[in-house]
C-alpha cells in the first residue's frame, strides 16, 4: 500500500478501530457485538475486506445497512440482509457448528490468559459493581475461531485473576482450555487495548505485548498490568491509521455517538434541558 | 364457526393473566419490545415477579425500579448502546433482587427446551467459566455437565423453563389470536412459545385471510394465544420492523439523564407510566410534547419484499386421467 498515507491527526479510539479492522481478513465471517468493533468491521468491509460477512446475534447475517447501526439490534440490519433469523440460528447453526471465524468481545477485567469478566466486580452474590453480564460474549469466546478482545486499558482492568469468568479464554493457560472441553482451534487471538495490541504465546497461552500505540511506552504498559507482562522480542509501534481509514471512520460516525461521546452527550443534554427533561 | 375473539385491552390482559409471584417472559430486546405490557404491569403494581429474557433493557430496568421484580433469569441487562441500566445495577448491588446468569445462547436454549416441552437442551457452550460454576437461586437446577452417552463428548445441559405467561409485541394478529411477526427475532420465538399462556400486543388486527396468505410469518397459532391487544406504537421507544424505528433520542435521554437519579426516575415514571391510562395515553403525551412530525419520523418508509409464489394445487391433478391430459 505504497500510495497510502498515514494520518497524522487521529484519536486513540480511531486507532483501535483500525487495529480491529486489520484483524479481519477478506471473506471471513465475523460476529459483532456493541461498540468499537462494529465500526472496525464496517471499516474492514469498506477497505481491505469487502467480502467479509457480518453476523449479529439478533439473527441477521450479511446485512446491508444504509446507516451505521447504533448496535446489533438496529432495525436497519434486517432489510436487504441475506438472512433474518433468530439468535439460535446464529448461535447454534453458525457459531456452535464452527462457521464463525472472528468474534469481538470486551469486558471490565481481563487476565493474562485472556479470561474476561463482564458480570460483576467483587463477589457475585454481594457485588461492589454489577455489570451487564455475558450477553453473547461467552458464546463468542467459546466458539469463534479467533476471539478478539477490546479493552479500555487501566491497571485495575488487567488483573491477575478475574473476579468472575464470564467468557473463558485460555483458562489456566497451556492446554487447559481444551481439556475443559472447549473446541479445538478456538480461543483469544489478540487483545486490542487503548495502550497497545497483545497476543498469546503458542505454548503457555500467556498474553504478551506485540505493539504499543504511538505515544505510549513499553514501561507505561508494564506498569498498567497486574502481572509481570512478557514483551515480544520484536516489539514495535502499532501501525497508525491511514488517511483513508480515518476519513471512513469519521463518515461512519458523523455525530460522534460512538467516538466523541462527551461532545455528543453535551449536545443532547442541552436539548434535554431546553425541552424540560432534566 | 369462528372462535371467540381473543381481543382485549392491555388492562384486561394483564389483570387476567399476570399474578404476583409469577414467572414471566417479556420480549424486551428492543425488537418485538413489549413496552406497553411492561408499563401496564407497573401500573397494576404487580409484585415478586421472576422475569426471564436474554438481553433486556429499559423496560426491565423500569419494572425493577417500580418494585415489581424479585428475581431475574437473564444473560445481560443494560440500556444497550445508550448506557447502563442503573435501576437493575443498584437493585443487584443492594441485594434487593436475585439474578441467575446465563449466556445469550444458554438462556435461549433454556426457553427453547421449554417451548419444545423437553426438560433440558444440550449445548456445547458454557464450559470452563463462572457462569457454569456459580449457581444462584436455581441451584443445581441451573445446568449440569455430562459426558454425551453416545460419544463421551462434554456437554452442558441447560434446564428448560415454562414461564407462567409470555408477552410479546408483534406486527399483526387476527381475532382468533394467530400472531405473525417478521424481522430478526433474537430470543422472542422461543421465549413466546415457552409460555404456558401467551399475550401478544400487535400493531394491526387483520383478517384471517391475511394471515393465511403468509403462513410462514406465524409465530404462534391462535390456540396457543390467550390474549391479543391492539396496541399501535406498542414497542416505543424500541422498534418493530416495518412499523416504527427506535426512538434513539428518547432512549438516550432515559439511559443517561433519568435512570441513575431517583428523583428523575420518579418524575419520568409519573409522567410516562403512572400518569397515563394506557398506551394510547402515552402516545398522546408524546404527541403533546413533541408533535406529530417527530413521531412520524419514526415510521420507516415502505420497503416491500417481492411476492413469493405458493402455487395452487387443484384437486383434479391428483386424480387426472393421463389420456385425457395428453389429448
């Protein structure tokens, strides 16, 4: 891509979206959840992976949305889709059968073997914070050939041990995932955080740092992980977004609903105040 | 002779079929979003309900906030891309309600088993996680792991469930209660059919002939359906394919500026739930505040599918005289 110029002006979430997008290969079937990955997949489809097919647990497969869906239940994912079915069609007939290549998931906590928590902080029965729960995340993480974990990077989120394992990663590392009965040839492939991109070692299945985002140091990443993080011997900077990628991302999110939530929130709040809501 | 009409008001349907302490499935995943029914349950002050749904949002949040709920069997609860379900979150954190957590697939498999009248559904999901190991009020009846009796493969058995009542919002039904829906259904098919009784609110009441011209759209035949409620805009602020879009602005408001504050939540509920008689009253309030133009912006422009050919199959083709045909 010699004529592709790298963008100079971009935000960290925009960089994460391009990193998500680059994980998707052309022709793959991708299961999408809520948030940044949805933009990542739409970006992939408009750039290097026009033939990737997106599946949504609502039951839609290979949709042709005319707007950026605000989520997987957006009504616009139905008209002109290849299949409008139901959750069990996607989960049982596609995912459980092994026909989904990539699934994106997130959570409040991740540990070094890629286990994820999106259920509660603290004890399950007396939680300090109750989070939404699994949704489809557990199922994506169990069955997708490659699950991709998208995380806000804070020290309290990269933990030695999750308070609750909503979505199993490599469990205790090594072969333990497959010994527990999870399907061979599945598991977390990468963690894309606000600071860097991480992968899992082939034998121990332990998370290591592969690339750090521009402006971030390896040391600052190590400081924000609650275990002794291994670093790739060829650790390097994350490839920045191209100008084309940034242009498309901004087209996909014209009002800042996904990526400039502070600004969006301020605008809507002002409207709400004018109309006597608050 | 035509069967007796199943049509009634939401007030009648909820008071007749929903009692305190029941287990209730309510389609609450924004598509087929049974908002009108949830609001009527709140108005009638139902208590100690066990609610079941895979990934509910605002209407579960509101029923929890209104004190209708004792237990939840869910896999997720949030106001979706718009924000946190604060009423849900606080109630769990304070120990006011109990939760049994599944994954979306596990929860839907549970409803599927119930709908099919079998005690459990085997799935390959849910191994090696806290979802399996930590059991709440269902205890050992939540799920079990076994080795497949044929192959020895590890399998998770999800216990089935038959809610006392299942409630859904659909596109249309006839007087006999044959209900039809289209679009992506999430868990709504199995959730609805798992119910011992079914209440359906619909955007339109149609002739049986209309039902018969598209038999594949039927979610449940009339004999399964206890009540049909004619409730236009019944999913608002969620959507119903072909009838109304999500009201994103309204949903964003609730999630971000209402749900996390006790006083604002009370004001919202007083206005939109307690302060109106029924869904018609709710829509009147919407029109009064925001006008007809804004409501109609939620109505999608038509995009019809092509007619498909079912064919006609006359009696004489089964008994034709070959020589007669060859003449």
